[in-house]
């Protein structure tokens, strides 16, 4: 929490108002927020406590938006705000995030939102296993960030998203709430992204708008997090169906299944050949493995030489990909076979 607030106070373009929505909190979040608000020179900070909120994050975000609407003479969000930044408590922003996001969104009047490029925080491990697990997440975030420098991105990031108030107002006018309040909505940021697109707004991400987020220190927490993300995405896509705003995401998931099947098939064929002929040096297979090793290292060159070596070794990424394929398959299966009982 304090890291998030300190990163807002340290912005080169400081926020006019910080709203801290304390949402079903059982820790000292409210105390930390009030301590920050009392600091000399801190941006104006208002703490809103929501002791009973069945809609979790979506409900908390909507509570803050309703507070802003109530502060307006006409009850409209655009009267009190021109832009809104939404960020998680476990996120910190680059000190020029707001200044850069404003420049991007002002470049096109049809831009409804600018998403952060998320990177994982380093030095968050206490054991070799945690070092491997968090290290692979750092590489994953870094590799994914390079694919987000385009318009019409898959989803605004929950870690850090900069919205045009006019765009959020249009969603409010359409359905009465910005973030869909339903216990089955596991990915409120993605659902709202689709709602903005369906309202005619453009969405983008920018490589210079960086947010640093916490990583999952255990395999169990990582799988739970990713199953929620992926299951929520599949649920939302099933509800929306094939549209001009969902087709790319649907194809991406389907290609994930194809890639998983290809990897399994390639591995079984390799094991079969070895069992039948023993160790056999095949220049074609060797060239293919060498190509993937070089390509894997090339994709993460911006993360430094350590990341390049890890990716070139292939085995660490193969192990992590096995876990990734598990939550991809399990999330899709749960979407079709089970109901969402609660947002955790």
C-alpha cells in the first residue's frame, strides 16, 4: 500500500486527488492510508471504507466512482474529473507514468484508456525455488510487455490503467456502472475493456507507462491467480461470443491449445525415436532445438543477459510452460463444467 501511495506522490505530474477504497480489509490498510494522507506535502487523499462489499474489486472501484459523481453538482463523473487512474495496492508506478499516460491519451480524442506495461518486482525470493518461480514470472511479464505496444490490446491492466472520464461516463450511461458487479466477474478489467470497445472507444498500451507489480511466491498462489485470470477470460468470451472485439482473444486461446498439443506430440515422437533407435544424432532435430533456443533468448534480450541465458537453456521455460498449460486447460474445463462460487 505505502509503495503504491509513495509512487503516486512521486509522480512528475502529481494527481489532483487520491481515493483509497478500503475494501473488506483485515490488515492495516486504512491506517497506512491515513498516515500517508497526513504527511506534509502529500497530494489530497480521501479514504473511503467499504466494510461490506460483496462485489469485491469491481464494487470497490464503482464505490469510488460513485463518490466522485456525488461530488459533482449534476452527478456526472466528467464534471469532477477529466482522467482517472485505477491501480492495485500491490503496484507501484514509474515516476513519469501519469505524465506519459496523459500525453498518449491526449494524442487521440477517441482513446478511452491507456494501459500500463507491467513488469514484475525483483528480489522477492527467499529460496532457490522461489528465485526460479519469480524469475520466470519476471521473464514472462517482460516478454509479454513487448507484445502490448499496439492499439486495440486484449485488456487494460488491473495493475495500472489510465482512463478518460468521458469514456467511463459513456459506460455509466449505458449500463449504470463502469465495472460489472457480479460474483461471476473474475476479470473486471477485461470485461470493462470490452465494454469500452463496444461503446466505440479505442484502447492502447504504452511501453513507457510502466507499473511494477508483486509476483506470486509459491506455485499454489501462482496457479490460483492465473486460473482466476484465465477462467474469468474464458467466461467473459463465452458470454460475449465471437465479435470484432473478441475474435483475436478467442484465436489466441485456441492457438495456446494447438501449441500445447504440438509440444506433447513433438515430445512423444522424440521419446519414441530414442526408444526405438537409442541415442541418434539427427541434424534436423538438433537444428530445430538450436533455433528455438536462440529465438527464446532473442525475445528477452531487453531483460538482460541472465534472462537470455535462462531462456536459451530451454529447460526452465519448458517446466514453466508445463505449469502454464495446466492452468490454461484447467481454466477452460472449469469454465464449462463448474460455476463460479466466489471471487477470492
